[in-house]
């Protein structure tokens, strides 16, 4: 019988699942769909494109590949894609009236379910020519993601990932969002453990082979404080500073981290 190994976190009731090789194979397939969606959307991003158009493309690709959109209906979310522009940090609604314009930066967050297993990733994309500050913010955020992934190794702890994100962002004069965090991912979109973008090295649950994590730095130019718009979903920076968001789903192996959501 094929079983998932479950271990209890060092503190609290959360149980962390260590995925078997056959499960990791399904997670690769789910994340391959996510990677294809994000790459396709990146190529069509341009001034005049609406968030609604992007949502439609994302859902069509997922269904064509035999996957279901993971976000649609999750906790009541009504769309397949999150489209967050400029000061919008996460969970931006892909509305028809949200039309991209020159100089925007847009975060695209997508999840897919393939044969019961979930893929999850996000990118931030420039719309036409953007400011030097926006370019720098995106660069630092993506760098933080890859530095964090490099810490996802057996023998380290969750907050070794967290600390390197916070340190890299703050070293460049930015802040990390604290209200939203990375997470385990597998048969559900959000599973233990939480993976904050801030923390202290050596803290948190130990990292073990078979753990699958969605690591997602959210970095802002101003205060880390956020608020939710009246739509009940869109999280924006309280001071309306720019935000960038990059995310990969990874599996920890005995040889190191493997990025699942990369083409």
C-alpha cells in the first residue's frame, strides 16, 4: 500500500507530511501546469491587457492539461488566478476593469490540482517600461526566493528559510510582509508547516526529506503593514508602497532542494 509518512511538528498539534516518491511525481506534474500557465501569462502581459483576460487564459491552460484551478472556490475565492498590481500584495481579483498600463508591476499567483495533488507558484512581471525602483524591488524579491530555497536542506529548520528572506530584503532597504506566509503544500493548498518571510535562524520545525514547501517572499518598499480592500480579498500595502511577490513549490531531498514549479 502506498502511504504518506506523517511527522508531528516540534511544537503544537500540526502534523507535517513527508511525501513518498510517487506523490512527488504527481506534485511535479501539478507544478508543471502552474509553470506553463505563468510562463504563458508572462509572455502576454502588455499595456491594455485586462486581469480578466489573464484569468481566462490560466484556466483554459489548466483544464487543457487535465488539471483543475486550485484557487477557484478555495475558501470562497471566485477566480482561478490572483492578479495583484503595484501596491496590491496578494489575492488581487482578476476583474475586467483591472486593465494593465505601462509602468505597472503585476504579481500573478496560480495553483493547479492534478490527480489530487496541488502545484502553487507566483511571479511578478513588468508591464512595459517600469521605474528603476520597481526593477530593483523585483530583483531583490526574486533573489530572496532563491536564497531561501538554498536553505531548504535536511538538517536546517524552517526559520533558516525565513531569516534569509528577511535579511536579504532589509539589507536592500525593503521590508517583508508579515501577515501572509509560505506553507506546506500537497493534497491541500495550505498544509503545515507555515514558512514565514521573517524569523530567526535555528527556529521552527526541522527540515526533512520529503517535505514539500511553497516558499513565497512578499517584499515591499515601505511599511510591512497591509490592509484588505472592501472586496474582502485584495491585500494592499497600508502606505500604498510597491509590492513584489515570487513563489516556488519545492521538495526537500537528501541531496538538497528540488524546484517543482520551474519549467
